[in-house]
C-alpha cells in the first residue's frame, strides 16, 4: 500500500504521540527542524556542474565504500 505524504505525516505524528505522549510529542517537534528549499532543484543544479568523468569517479568511490561496508559486516 502506497501512502501519500500527508498520510505518512499523520501516522508518524500519531505514533510519536502514542510513544511519547502529548508533552513528549511537543518537545520532539520543538527539536525537529524541517528542511527548507527545494532539494531536487538544488541537487540537479549541483549535478549539472559535474562532468561525466567526475560522476563516474563518484559512482566508483561509492561502490567501493559499499563493498567495504558489506565485507566488514560479514566479518563481524
């Protein structure tokens, strides 16, 4: 079942209220800062400045990091 953003928000707040109580929910919301701006637009702008070579290099670095993490988890 795919939930809308609003449904996720409502269910999330209800879960927090259930777990923390009304006062705890209020305190949590005081500490929580929602982002601002348009992440998607900013990301597109950032990626537009990269060359294909830079994108490939970043992808390879990310792939190596994931492989190292996976190897460490298996060793644990």
